[in-house]
C-alpha cells in the first residue's frame, strides 16, 4: 500500500517515464520538467515558441535529447495542440503550463475537444501526508466544483474512492462532511450526506465504507463520535473526506498547508487523461510528486474516471 509521498515517487519511478505535454511553459515549468527528467519520471514535450522554450531550457539542467519541442507560434493554438497530443496518446499527462486557470479548467470539462468524459464529473482531490503516522488522506472537491449537486457529489466521491484504491487502500473509508452530525432538513448538506451514506451501505460505491453526515470532530475522533451517538468504523480512521462545497474545500485545503504546515499534492479526476493544475498551495517540490501521482493514474489505462 502507498502510505506516503515517497511511496508515490518510488512506485512511479518503477513504471518508467511518462510523456508530459506542457503548453506555453514558464520558467517554473522548465525547472519542474528538469527535476522530473532527473528523477526518471518524465519526457517533457514543450509546446510553444521554439526561441522562448530554448531560453527556458538553457537555464536548467535539461539537455537536447532529454525533451521534445513541438513548435507552435500562435499562442491561441498552443493549448489545442497539447490537447490533441494527449487525447491521441502521443503524450500521457497534460500540465497547465502557462495557460490561464479559467482556460485550462474549461478544457478539462470540455467533452468534445478537451479531456472531459461523457457522463463524468471532473473533480479535484487534494492528498495530504499525515505527520504522526504513515497515512495519506484525500480531501475533495477542493478546487473545481463550486456547489455540486447530489449526483455530482456521488461522482466526485466515486472518483476519490477510485484513487484511494489505486493507492492500495482495499476498502477506503469515506466521511461525508457537514456542519453537524445529525440529519437536519434545514441544512441540505446533511441530507446529501445521509443519502450518500445509504448508497455506500448498499454497495453503490463498490467495496467502500461511507459515513455521513459527519462533522470534523466526529470524523477525526472515534471517542468524539461515540459521545455524540455516532458509532461507525469510519470515524477516527478516514481515508477520503468529501466536503459539501468549494468554500469549505478550498479553505480547508489552504488552511492545512498555511496554518497546519502539511504537505499536499493534487490530482484531477474524471478526465480522459491525467492533468495537473498550478495551484499556489502546492510547493515546487511537491509538484514533482504530483507528476508521479499522475503517472500512476496514467498507468491504470490512461483515463481516471
């Protein structure tokens, strides 16, 4: 089982390098690509102006032959060319590169020319390495879905449970978070949580344990849950935390990093091919682990829906 970021790097390293399509790369992207090559994780495929890219690579340890350059001088066509490469299998993973966040998010959702899959919800999961024990936790959705419907939450949870299984967690435990641990018709998130928990009970998520609604203290502590009358094997040992909406998810993701000092990496799920976003709460060093994680996702068949 994969219990740490080091385990992710080791597992991906054994699989060999993946081809990374990087549209309109920045200096940070070139530096990351050089680190990925040195770690045996990647063959970078830069898409954009050849002169600009040559200047960026010259400032790194990358040497000719260690990367590919796909020239595209028209900035309006750079992302499209990278997408074609990834969709066709010429590249395995799409990085955001210098593409704006709105444009990149739109291409992830696009089912015609982007990476979106018919009938799937594209979601973002943040992984954290716990400090006091060898364990990874997954929190979703922390970036892409603002106010997901019950159906979208079902798919977001299924995406995260699939990733948990990929990491070797045979029966992942999921906590569906809400403000309180009781079902209250006045708090819609508690109703969604109760329905998702019932779906889990009826094996609609496959081999998994789903509990909700749970507030944070019940999710984190079996003793606290017991005091509130909640008795579940999920409490105190959660693998996946499903948040009710983006305000909770994004703030929690940032708070764990900036207040809690925890390390994080992220993954886009529910797409035809793995993709990596540039997020401010993921450090440069941890972005290398993100490439390794995307490599593992790519290794299960390309898609991750």
